[in-house]
C-alpha cells in the first residue's frame, strides 16, 4: 500500500515538473520573439539609419578626397548629400584610353544595407553598359536569399563607393560578355573583337575625349540632340505651309486687300 502511494506521489510530481518545463519553454519562446521584434525595430530605425548614412558618407568622401583610387575622382553635388558625381579615366591599352567618363551616383536611404545606384553620363560602347548608362555589375545588386548563379548580386555593407568605382573601372577594361546588357555588343566582343575595339575607340574619341570646342558629351545630351533632330525635320515644311495659309487668309475687319489683288502660293 505504501509503495502504491509513493508511485502516485512520484507520478504527480513528474507531471507537475513536466508542465512547468513546458510553461517555461513557452515563456522563453515568447521572450525570444519579443527580443527579435525589438532588434528589428532598432535595425530599421529611419532616423538612426539616416544619421549613420550621413556619417559614413562623410568618411567615404573624405577618403576619396585624400586617398582616391588611381584614375578615379568623386565628389558631392551642391544640391543634395546623397547625390554624387564621379569620373573614371580610361585605362591605358584599352579602347577607352584618353577618355574621361562621368558617372552619376545616387545613395539610397538604406545605404549601406542597399547598394548605391550608378550610371554613366558619358556614352560608352560596352557590352555591360546600355545606352542610358545603366551598368550590369554584381557589386551593384543585392544578393538573393538563395544564390543560384555566379553572377548574382554581391553587394554587402562592408563594400563602399570607392570599391564599387574601382570594380567598374576594372569592368571597363575587362567586359563580361556572358552577363550583358547589350546583346549585340556582347556578340561583337565575342566573335568580332577587332570590330568591337574599333567602335569602342571611336565612341571614346567622339564622346569622352575632352576638346576645346564642345567639351564632353553626356548620355542625356546625346538623347536630347537625337530627339530634337528627329522632331525638327517634319516641323519646318508644316510651318511654311501654315505661314502660306495665313498670308492667304482674309480678316473680317477688312484690314487686308481683296483676294483678287493678291497672289497666294
């Protein structure tokens, strides 16, 4: 009888301990969830991120000013802190030799957790840079959650604007035809490289080599000039036709001579 009572007491104690253990585990899980939520709130605090971004940009610009990479300059525009300009000198022995290529840099609010946005302002003949100046480079893309290919995004907060500009400078000298933005130029680079080199050199001479007459032409100015040329051609005959019609039009007030006394084209 005493043995049975002991077994009953032990069973009750074990059940109570198990219940307390499960209850403690549940409390621990809730506490960890609360900590994670608080941590996320701290990580994504806009005001704190803005201050950190401003402080980091100042340090990076100071470093770019005092210790710039060879052939690269970068500075802040007068309008906003998050808009920068950069220039890359074309490398020796490349079709871009002698050219000075301007870039536009926009720093996102989530920098350095998001990569900077860069594009060429100077037209360049390159398989990884399109006519709008957009650049295909893994350092300018966020990595996916599951990396699938070698060309997936490679940006991480430890990188900076200086390292990305250096990577673009290397990309200019060593195009990646397997990850192109311009398929026709990529095929030309692969199968007709002398033709590619000649065209790239010609573009450099046209757009990137500074001269005393016109300076360096930008992507935007080229697009504007092409649009203006395409619009102005049909407008001139139409304007002449309307002018002739206006000459032949009588005013109701009788200010002009009768039609019989005029000759109209």
